[in-house]
DNA sequence: GTAGATGGTTACTTTTTGGTAAGTAGGGCA
DNA sequence: TGCCCTACTTACCAAAAAGTAACCATCTAC
C-alpha cells in the first residue's frame, strides 16, 4: 500500500479533530462519559447519521471508546480513551479561544450569540 | 440581519482555523513573515487559488496581515497579526500532538511519513 | 518585442461533506 | 396485537470545499 505522507504535524491532528462535528463532540466528552441520546441533546444541530458516523471515526482513531450495554432498549456510552484525554488541554484551549473570539466580534458590533461556555 | 448562533466556543475557533489549509498556513506564519511564493514553496501541495483564498479569509478574520510592496515584480508579505499571535500556542500544540500521533501510528505498523517537524 | 518574474483572478469540474427521511432490531408494556 | 424505546443503518440528494487550468497585469532584462 502507498505510504501516506504528511508535511507537518498539524495535518495529522486536523485529520482527526477537523470537520464540522468532531471537535464539538470531543469537547462534550471531555467532561463526562455520555450516551448517544445525551450527545444528540447536547448538540441539537447534529443529525443521527452524522453523530454515529463521527463517533465511529473517532473510535477508529482510538480517541473515543464505545461501551455497549446489552439491554433493551439499547444503551451505549461514549468516552474519551486515555489517548483521547491527551487532547483535552488542546480542546479546552480551542473552546476558550473561540469564546474570546466571539466576545471580540460582539464588541465589534457583530450579531453573534454563544449559548454556553466551557465551564471546567 | 440574522444573529449567528454558536453553541460552544470551539465552533468559532474551527470556523477560523478549520479546513484543509488554514492551520497549515498559520503554522508556517507562526515562525516568520512570509511572501506568497515562500508560502507556496513551503506548502507544495496547495494551489495558487487555495493559497490566496485562504489567506484572504484569514485576513478577514484579522488573524493574518497582508503587506503589499508596490514593486515590479510584485512583493507581498503575510504575517500573523497581534491577534493571530494569540493562536500561536494552540498551533504549536496541534503540531506537536500530530507529530506524536504519527509516531504512534508508525509504531503501530502504519505506513506513514512526516516530512518535517515543528522545530521551534 | 519577447520572455520571465510575481501575485493574483476566473470559469469550470470533481470530490467531499452534510442533510433528509425512512427503515431495522428486539424486548417492554398496555 | 401493536406501539414505544434506543441506537443505528441505508439510500438518496444538496451544498460546500477543493482541484485544474487558463488567464491578467506590470516592469525588467535580454
């Protein structure tokens, strides 16, 4: 198979946490283990399909673990793996920087709202 | 105009540094002011079009400054703004985490190469 | 007068990503 | 019997992001 080539480290990172949803999902999992339904309530804009798709990709990258409880109705819990935890600091900074960015833009007169801040 | 709504800070951050190219460009500008041609040599995979497009967007977000020297042939220099510098720590961590990720995957037997590490 | 250097734009196409809506499973429960 | 719950999948379609290739402007130097 062909060798995959990266030119700079950040490429690999963005391949894992990039895209519209992954960093958001990870920011939520940073604080707690969550069930599928909890995640979709926490991220109301995301569709079922995108949620599971992104979770699978994060699982494949060994960032998120999936724990299935064999019950009916089904129960599945997602959490950061130990390796995923190594992203925690970065995720926190990404949240905080974004909050500050929104503050600036608001102060600049832009019509923007931020619904919740990263409390921890 | 409709109010733009974010649910969590990281959304705003990723809107600015997300996508295939922005974080790479920023990682290069983190170390030095660069001319257009230098950037495209530093990021050989990027096309002219994408390079200028991404730089314009970063300029609009006030992350990058553009300094035109009125010469022939033209000379244009790009640099992080003071505000852009506030991303420097995050960008560095994204690079370092990615380097480590690549190391792990290599150790895991995946065929991957990283051409250069974030030296600073 | 023609080619080269630099930075940039445009029209067009392809690829990737995301969204919608419907369907599956299987036990609980009225 | 039939509907609910939860997690998940699938087929299909729309939109956004990125790639390609050709083109412009301007002065310098041959």
